[in-house]
């Protein structure tokens, strides 16, 4: 599989992890304890990252990791821009 085919699932995983982290941070800042969400986040890391980095060739794992990082960055940037635009209204 080419690098693009590993970037896309990595980007989707990064976006999902961003939203899960956003929900956890929101619950913590509101004073609630997100124990179940933290367990879900750790389980998702274990379910995806352990097989990716242990079973795939290193080139595929590298492209998946690049995709995951770019997914977090892209979704975070879009959310920040939308929040700034929403605040200015």
C-alpha cells in the first residue's frame, strides 16, 4: 500500500483522538470526573497504535503516525478558527 493509504486512516484516528481529548478536557474543566472517557481513550490507543507499530512494517507505521499527527493539527486548527469566528459574532 502506498503512503497515502496509511495517511488517511492515521488522519481519521488523529481527528477522533482530538475530539475525545476535547470532551475529556471539557468535563475536567466543568468539575466532572471523566474516568470512563479516560479508559476509552487508553483503550483506543491500545487497540490502534499497538498493532500498527508492532505488526506493520516501519514505513507504513511512520506514514500512519504522520497522518495521525496531521489529523490532530488540522482538526484543532479548524476548531480554533471556528471558535474565533463564533466569538466575534
